[in-house]
């Protein structure tokens, strides 16, 4: 996975120590309710498209860019699905905690195409026939697809299992 110049510069200063970052994720559904998923290049698991917000970039702009880069699909952001922090420890030992904002989106163009780096495969899945997904992906999907218009967040003191255990990619 390509490392942004900003993160590479920070890693030169702090090594593998914890780095707080801003992330975005897209729960993309088409008119039939099918969900866009990408098989990640770093761990081979299916997940919703996601990425890091670059310095000076707004979250919704980062989301549109990341979905296009990783999946070939152009999206329009419909609404915020939720917000939470999520810890990750990468295979090289780099520790991050992402403040992630996920959005519900709809496709408006493009065609599912893996970039061969961040995504190894991209496809649409029926909601009742999803591949194996981790708790973090399932949380973002379920909360973004709620009919309730308010964004989801972990209430003070809430300890959701998808948010409090580091995932090794």
C-alpha cells in the first residue's frame, strides 16, 4: 500500500509508536441495495472501501477520492453513517488509531475495478449474501444502512467490541 508523504514523514520521527490519523469509509449501495466491497491488498479480506484523509482535505472529498482510486466507482455522499475511533496494528508493527467517519453513498458512474495494490478485487454483493467480514466492517455497514437519519457513535462509556481491540492486518 502506498504510504502518504505525510505519514512517512511522521513515521521517521516516531517510528512504529502510536499515530493518530483521520480515516474515512464508504458504505456504497446501488438502487437494488447491493453493497460495494473490495478485497484489501494488505490482508486479502473483504471490506468496505476506506482510506486516510490527507492534510488539508475534507473527509467527504477524501472519501470520494478513495472510493474512485480503490474501486473505480464514482460515488455521491448521501449522509454520515457514524464516527468512532478504531485501533490498528499493521504487520510491520506500526500502531495507528483512526478517527473514522463513515458515509452512506450511492454510485453515479464508473465500473468496479481493482487497482491491484490497495484492492485485489472489487464486486457488488447482495445484502443477504456477503462474504466473511470482520466486526469493524459489519458495524459500519449496519449503522450506515439504518433508516434513522442521525449518525451513529459510541455513547460515553459504551465499549463496542469492534472498536476496542486492535486488529492486526
